[in-house]
C-alpha cells in the first residue's frame, strides 16, 4: 500500500504514459517538477490538469513521500499555469480528488485548474 492507504502506484496509468511521451497531450507547461496539459473532456472553458513528475498515487502520498523541492516546485508550477492562463484576475478553482469516494479516476496525484466562467458553489448543501 502507498502512504495514503491506496493501492500501489500503477506505472501503466494514463498520466504515467503521458509523462513518458507514449500518449500525446496539449501541453501548457513543463518543468522538472510538473507537467500541465488541457483536459481532453473539459468541464469549464479553461480546464487544465497539473501532474507531478513522480510516482504518487494521491495527495497524501505526494505530500508524505516527495521531497521539499518536488512539493514546492509542483505548487509553483500550479501557480505559474494559473497566471499564464490569465485565471488570476477573475478567479479559478483548484481541485484534487482522492480515492474512489472522492471521485479519483486516475491513480496518479493531480490537480484540476478550472476557470473561464463563474463556478458557483463547490458542493451542494444537503
């Protein structure tokens, strides 16, 4: 089990294959810590995924296993992508799902950047 209690990292997941260049992506940013690219099924006018360069199943796994430089470099990349896409002026949302109940579909830690329109409530009140 990974640090997060989820199954071990699967090196054949789609994001691992994108990182290795086996699957193309519409790249927005890349540096030594992260790769950012447009989501193939965008939910908002701007919908970009940012993934760390490393084998991390979840946010808990990433923050518990990565070194300080990788963590700082990843979050700096997230901020740079948001600035470069012009999202800071009107606002945006950062979302990361973890585990089946959290809606995580790809077992590689990643964040979604959503913007380009008013997003409304994060979750409906019940």
